[in-house]
């Protein structure tokens, strides 16, 4: 595909990656199994932990990606490159936020375990966790971050060749009012309206041409029947 036609794929990739990351954030990431003899307030020994707990910053990053896609649709050539760099950094941040949760799942589920059991502190909470099983949603979030980063890279490489959108009304210019007597037409309209409000006749003072005046405006010939 030609570089100047990469605008729509780049924006769609940014939207898809951000939407996927936001969807993954709202799902269950881990299932934490507590040690024998420990249970939550409801008596459960297994605890489901969502992306909002495991990676709380992911929602803000995904929303920023959606906003970035909207700005990219109307940006000029120079701003596109800046937005592409931001998208590249944003995608990397999504990948890191998700990878950190996968790299240390016990720490990722610790806030949920502490809230459910009432045990405070990172180390005591970690001792209550016998095992953590990860779902596919953290990997989906990583995929979303990769899509955002790839879209940002495409913008950096091809953004300057994209066609520039014309601003609303930017291509149309109104012809200036022809002044009459040194007063613009807009000002004359206001004065005439004020005069009507006061009961004045706006046509007063304007004389219509007489037949004698009209006779001398032809092609230079005198009217029949007139003598010098």
C-alpha cells in the first residue's frame, strides 16, 4: 500500500489496540488460590482478580490511545509525527504495564487478597497466596499495546505524506461588501433597520431619474424632437 494511503489503517490500528487494551482491563486476569485454612470473608478459597486491580494504569493508557486517534484524524503533517511518537510511547507503556503484572502475579493480586482477607502488608498478603493462574486477557492487553506501537510507527514513517484535511469553511472566502459612500453594506443594513424602528423611510432622499435625465444616457444620440 502506498504511504499516502496509510492514514486510515494507522488510525484503525490505534483504535483497535486501544479498544482491545480497554476491554482486557475490564476482564478477569488472575485467579488466586489461597493457602489451606485461609478464606475470604465469603468463605471462598479462590479469588478472581481483574485487570483494574492487576494493572490499574491500563485504563488511562487505553483512553489516551482513543483520544490520540481522534487527534490524529485532523492533525497536520508536523503534528502527526509528534502524535506518532506519543503513540509509540503509549503502546510501549501498555505492553510494560501488562508484562509487569504477568511477571509478578502474586504482587498483582496482593491488593485484592488484602481486601478480601483483611491482612495488610505486601509480604503477609503474599504468604496467603498458594498459587495464581493467569487468563488470556493479560496477553490480549499486550497485543493491544503492540498494535498501538505499530500504528505509531506507521504514523512516524508515512504521516507526512498523508493528504491534509481541509478545515471547515477553510476553502471558501466571502467576497467583501462593495462600499457605498464609504459605508460597508453590513453597516448600512443596521442603519436602515434602526431607521425603520424609528419610523423613518430608508428610501427618503433617493431621487429617481427623470425622463429628461434618461434621454441623455443612451448611445450619444439626441432624443428625437429636441433641438440644441
